[in-house]
C-alpha cells in the first residue's frame, strides 16, 4: 500500500460550461483507490452560498472559503460540485429620462441577476429638445421603427383634462405634436408581441395605431379595437394606465372604486372593483404583476400614501380569457403609509408605474426614485434624480423611469456580461492497494 500527498483536483475556471446542469463530477475512485483531502483552496466563491461538495449523495461542505481537515473519499466513490447558483440569469435595466431642458435620454444596462456591477449595452441622447408641456409630462418612451429610425414620444397630462402626445425624430431631428385632446385615454405603449403602438379613444371607440410602421400618424388613424365600450373615458378627470396588452381606465372621478381593463387584442372589457375610497377618483393609478404567484395588483394614491388592491384574476387568466365580465371583486387590499420623504411627489410628477414583485415605482418628495413591493418594503436601487447619470448625462432629470426585465444569454454575451467563474484546488493523500 502506498500513500502519496499530491494535488487531487484543480480547475481555475469552473462556471456555466460545467455547472449549468447543476453539478460537476470532480473526483471518482475505483475499488483500489481512496483519498483523504487535507486542504481545499478556492477563489471567487464567496457568493456561491448554494454551491457545495457532495460525496456519494451527501453534502459534505461549502466551498465559499478555504478549508483544512480530513475528508475521506473511500473506494468506489464520487465527489461532485453541486449547485443551484447556476445557471445564472441575466437582467436588463431600461432607463428612460428627460433632463430639465427637455432633452430625452435612454440607456440599457445588463448584469448578472443579483450583481451590483452593471454594463451599458446601448444608450441614446436626444438630438433635440421637447419644446412644450415639460411640467405636465407623465411618460417618455423611445422606439425604433421598421426602418430602424429612432423616435421619442412624450405624453403629457395637465392633471385636469388636457392630454398631448408629441414625437421627436432622432435623425434628422424633427419635433411636433401628434395629438391634443380633452378627457381621453391617450398615449403610446409596447404590446407583449413587441409591437409599439399609439392608443386613443373617441367616445366608445378605441383605436390602435402601429407606430413601428407609421411612427408619426395620428393615434386615432389606425383600426378600432372596439366601437361599443361602455363606459368610456369622459369628462371629470378620467385616468388610465396601459399594462399587459390592456388599457386600464377609470372613466371619470365618479367611478372611484371601479377600474376597467380593455384588451387591445380583442376588445374584451373587464370591470374590477378596487378597495374604493382609496383616493379621489382623479388621482393617477397603476397596475403591477408579481411573476412569483402570477397575481395582479392595482395601486392607487391617497395623499402620498398607497392603497393596494389584489385582483381576483391572475395575469394568465386575464390574457387567456377574452370575454367581457363585470363585477370582479378584489381579493384583498392593503394600505401603506409612507414617511414624508417616501411619499409621492405632487401633481403630475406623482405619476406612478409598475415595478417587479407586484410593486410600484414612484418619485418621493425627496426627488428620489423608489421601488416598493406590495408589502411596503423597498427593494432594488434608489435613484437620486438630481445626480443619477443616464447615457453620460448628469443634468437634473424631471422625468425618470427604470424598468427591469429578463435578458437573454445572447444579449448578455453581446454586452460582455457572462456568468462568473471560480477556482478550486484539492490537496491530500492518495492510497492504493
């Protein structure tokens, strides 16, 4: 019998190639061989809390730091690295902003989920300025049409009746008004199939215009989704929010406690009852989705605080069920009281939008952009609008929105973002018979 102290295993670049299936065999012994591991040296493993050594089906130790001891690997055994840290998922932050002079800004950042290191994959600074309605802006969006021409769109609301939609072409620069209307649902949005559209209603008729093919058309020039929606946005402060292929709207302030969801695929109209009394019916609201349980939530403001209504339908049901229904009662609700700094800003600047985990994104009175989940807990990054940089621009942002979505492995690789690698070295004694 011979005992030899030597390097049993070493790999300095373990990662997705080996571990995307959840495991990697690193040592095997036959009936005549055994090992006693004396020392383990690792690097770049401090974040791998769900990665460990497994011997013959049993967890025998974490690999997050160096270790010394005596781990016996008997004959006919298998030592593996097991992990749930891999495969890594990638995220993308899409940041749209506008500085106080009216210049629109855009940036995408891609990163490994959970990492604070983010890589800019694309950015664009507007070649001109939006010239009107800056104080009333509730939305700024960027779209590339079918000819790969960049267009910016600005939606404004005077917090009473007037809504406007303006566009800016990036190159050659041009800026103009597309629509100016009172008491209507009006704006632009991305559909789930990737189409970028303008939406508008005129009475009970709701229109959809494809801005990928007609980027400067009147929003009401496209085909109608439905011509008999009832009720529909009318006088006395109607409010709306586009989310998951549906135009959600409160027809007027008299409908406090009731919100309608109009499918922009089929024209089906669903009515939902919210907690009611949460706010004046003329306050802005938003709808959010929690992918972990597929539930939908309506967020309403009340003097800078929030009422959150859990809807009785999941997103899967909403997208699949194309019938018009009424009287959908809420499943539950919650009132979230905010401290002064964390309250929403005033008037149109209090516009709120959806965030991950069924949450809401809003600007506080301290001019910081927050993400808050349905339980009132803050998460993710906070963005100080006075100093946060977008596309190299650090001017004051009077509009700022950050949305987070999944990024593909190909998108991440194109941006130079890859899953991390780590190294492990095992030293010990080998025995043979």
